């Protein structure tokens, strides 16, 4: 039994019933003739052993693991990495797909320290998710994360889906010009905001300026009567309209008295413009 | 009126965390019947407190801050003075003409200053008596604590997990009465130990033993007295650190930071190192919910800092901060170097529960336990709280990194890591 174990056992039982072990070799002995309280003597010994054990702490041994190997893709810029951190932190969280799509399209890799948060985020959605963007997320994270994400997933059972499912991201849905014309015709023929909300939810980005303007006009007009669906459509326009509309000077600010949801829509558009510019720059 | 101070600067005047909290509750127009400020640097206010008559509070910021308040609190500044300062900092105090009671106080202070007498303490004899009283109170408090510790060991620690937090709370409350607030905090934190997983018995005995050692050292007045006194709760006032503390002007690297939450207040610890002198410094700051820390010290950067050091030569206040730039990864050592450094630090202060550690070329590993290992295969286990620090593992992906953190008896808390390109990542 180690010296510490002997002292610990006595302390657990209590000096009322247990005998205080003799001081370990090299420790000061009580002066002869003095009678110390056994409890105090035990604490004296425990204090000396505590400091001795802490100061004498020996290193453990371990072997470095196999490396994940090199990722030939260049890293995203520092600004792009900082923006991904903000998105993962909850700011415009629904733009995560767009950030990842753009990074993958440019052949860039996200900052490695954010991979755990990306893997956690993707862990919470299944491939059967009814939202087509969410259903693609695991594949998107796997592709963006590359070999390093696979390496990490091997260490944490919570991410084992990456290894077992080997998800791959199909290319993102993009609105063709012909489809945009069709969508615009449908939107113009649809004054009912509830039907428009349903219709536009199925129209992938990027909405050209004319389509976005039409949708926003209808939605803004219905804001007082059906605020829920109208706000939903306005928010959707912010995340799906052509990001070039978020460029400085492209759109003027709304007057201060305009509904908050319009201000927010414009802020999202501008956020996306900056975000994609950072990823373009590489 | 002098330039408005920011909140962080006001809060540095607080004698302790609880006065910061109570002062915060006074930062609104409701609490003050009247407030005002006047040149050169006087603030005053009447605060509706517990008593029938409002408390009259005044602060003079010309020179070293001075306070006057009609409340019975012995703290300096009291919560009313601190609250008034915070209210002023938030822009709530309008300019005005000082009332009679403020003018009298200010002119007495001015007259004293001209006489060359120190404005404080007003009565050196009374101050000496108060200090003596406190020494006695602390001494008898520590005797009581030591008896309590011996009782625990006499009855045996095996039954401790059944005790509720009151078990520690009542002895902690006794330490507050004895004006040993440092011990009170420590004792309260012990309630979590029996539920901290395998090995709690050892950790609890270690804590009791080190408190016993502290009580013994204070009784005998032997050992590193500055350290002993600061751990008991004898605080050194910031203004005296600024006035009399050792000043160090150097190029300091910001190694890392660690935020902790206690009760409702958050504490930030920032570790600095001077590459030229190999010396460490620790800067503490405090923030309430909804407030952010002063972000002037960014891990991975370096700056010309003038520090005013506390007597322990580790804790410091930042007096000036200039020429910030991105820094190279810090020069560190091996696992063996960190442990040698730790043993050396313990020999100066056996009560240390953490010490900065800078490691070059270490690789995080998962097995046999989460750790970082150096090229020689020597490993430092990660603290249980850091075992799931996945960003550290992701950054490495099996490649060596430079890691700065705190070494503790329970393992390494990594705070900042530098990848192979020299980029710093806050963990």
C-alpha cells in the first residue's frame, strides 16, 4: 500500500477508529514528548504527501496517432473562417449550407478547429429530413471536411455516421433562367400570399432581381393581413435572392418606419454578399 | 467634470466581488433621489437605502479616488459609492452645483492635502486598531477552521457524500464572519468534490490537508506570507498595487485566457509571458451577465505592456498597452520541462492549483487517455473538463502543435494552440 493510500484509508475511517500510519521515510517525525492530536498529525502527513505527489508528478507515456494526411486544398481566408464561426454560433444560422456550398465549389477547406462544430451540426439532421437543404448537410460537411473530418470521426462515436454512411453531397440545386421565367409568371399570377409562400418555398436560389422584387411587393402588401406567411416569404427572399443585390449601393436602405422584417431581409442579403465575396477571394 | 471612466475601470475599485454585485443594483435613476457632478472631479448623490434618511454619498476623483458615505458599511468604497460611479460611467449623472455637505467635504480634503497630511486614513490610530482587530479575527477563525478540519478526519471522510452543501456552507459562513473570504470561497467550492467522480476521496483529503497547512502556516507566521495572506482573503487594494507595486515594462506575449463563472459573475484569467525574461504574469478581469470582458489582451498577440505587479509577483494590472502585433508561437518546452517548472513553482507556493504550461511539438492523443504527447513519447493527461476539446484534436489531426495552457493537479487545460503555419487558435 502506498503512503498516500495508507493516509487516505485512515482519513476515510477516521482517527477515532483508525491508527495514524507512521510518517513516510524522510518526513519529519513528531518531536518526542509532544502529544499531537492524531487527526492533526494525519492532516500534516496528508499535506506533505499532497505537495510531494503534485511536485513529483511523472509524465505518462503515449504514442502519437497516425496523421490524417495532407489536405491539398487551400484554407479559406481568415475573414471567411471568422464568418463561418459566427454562422455556427447562431448568427444567420440558415446560411450554413450556402457557405459550405461556396467553399466546396471553390475547392477550399474550412478552418480545422471548426470541424467539430460542423460535425455536431450535421449529426442532428438525418438524410431523410424533408427539407432538401438539411438532407444534403451530412454529405456537404463530409465533402467540405475532407480527410481530416473522416480522421476526426474515427475518434468520436458521435460522428461515426461519417465513416459508416460515407455521405456525399449532390451538387446544389440552382435556378435556371427558364425556371426563373416560369416562377416569375406564376408569382405574377398569384396574388394570394399563402399560395405564394407554398410556391416560392420550392423555388431554389438564386432568385433574379425581378422575381425577388415581385415576391417582395406581394408579400409586403399582405403583411398587415397575413403577417405570418408574408414574413416567411420575405425572409425566404433574403436567403434566396441573387446575392449581388446585397452589394453596397445595389439596394437603398428601407425608410426607418418600414417593417422590421424588411430591414432584416436586407441585412441578410448584405451578409450573404460579404460572405460569398470572402469565399471568392479564396 | 473629468473624462468619464468606462465601467471596467470603475469596477477595478471594488473591494470584492459582492460589492460589485450590490453596486450594480444601484445603476438606475430609481435608486437615487438626486445625483450630480462638478469640476474638477466630484460626484455626489442621495441614495434611498434601508434607513429612514437617504444615504449621502460623494466621490472625489481628483488624484487618488476618495469616498464619503453616510451608510454604516465598512467597505471602501461602499456599494453606494461604487454604484454612483457606475451610474456616472453609464451617463446617468448630470452636471450640477455641489450641495453644502459635498462642498464641506471637498474643502476639508483640499485643506488636508495642502497641509501635506494624508487624506486617508483619517485616523491612523483607528486604522491600526481595525487592522489589529482583523488579524485577531482571522487568527481565531483559522483556529476554528482547523478544529473543524480535524473533526472531519477524526470522524472519517467516508460519510461525506451524504452531507448536503450546508456542511461546507456553515463553516464558510464562519470564515466570512472571520473576514477570511478567500477561505470561504474555497470551502464553498468543496461541496462539489464528493460528486466529482472517481478519486473524490483523494481530492477531498488533499483540499482539507492544504487548508490545514494554511491554518498552521498562518498560526506560526512562517512560509511565503504574502501568498498565505492572499489565499486567506487579505486583499491588496488595486490602488496600492498601482501606487507601490513593482512596475514592469516589457514586450509581453498573450499566451491564453480562461473564463470562469462563479455565482453570477464571470472571471477572466489572462496569462502573459515575457519572452526576454521568461517571466509569467496573470491578469484578472471581471464581468457581470450581459457584459463583455475588455478584449485588449488577445491570445496569439504581443504588446508593449506596463504592468503593476501584486506582491506575489505573478498577478498584475495592465497600466499601459501599446504596439500590439501578431506574435510567433511562443517558445515552450517538453513535457518534462513543464513538470519541472511546476515543481519549481510549487516550492514557492505549495497551494498553487494551476501554473502556465507552454509545450512545443506536442500531439494530442485519445488513448490510453486524452493527453498531449511530445516527440519523446512523454505525455501530459488532459484535465477531465478538456477531454472533449475536439477543436484541439481537429487542429492537430495527428500533427504536432504548440500548445499553451494551465497545468493543474488534475491535468492540462489547453487554452491556445498554434498550427504548423503559426496561426493561433483560441480553444
